[in-house]
C-alpha cells in the first residue's frame, strides 16, 4: 500500500499501514509521532514540516504534506 492510500484511509476512517505511516482511522501516525487526528468532527493534520518550524525528519515532513492535502485543518503542534 502506498502512503497516499494510507492517508486516504485515514480520511475515510479506515485502518491502514504502509512502512512507517499508519492510521487507525481516527489518528494518523508517522513512526511513533501523531501527525493527524480529529477536532470538532473534522480531520486535522499537525504541522511538523520545516516551514512550520517544527521539523522532525524528511520522511515525517512528507507524511504531513500528504495529510495536509486531505485534512480540513492544518495546525501547528
């Protein structure tokens, strides 16, 4: 499964895993870092990209980028 498919599964509320990106349908995880969740019934991505000043890793930044395209909200964590 591709990372983009994992993010789509997160959006639809389904469990999925690919490498170091996983979801239980509610939360989205990059390695052991929660990068997505729910707020007020909407999907929210937590911004750990370098542009947000919260850079963790290149891979996590890519995962957040995918999540941000699908999330209703993108918030600094």
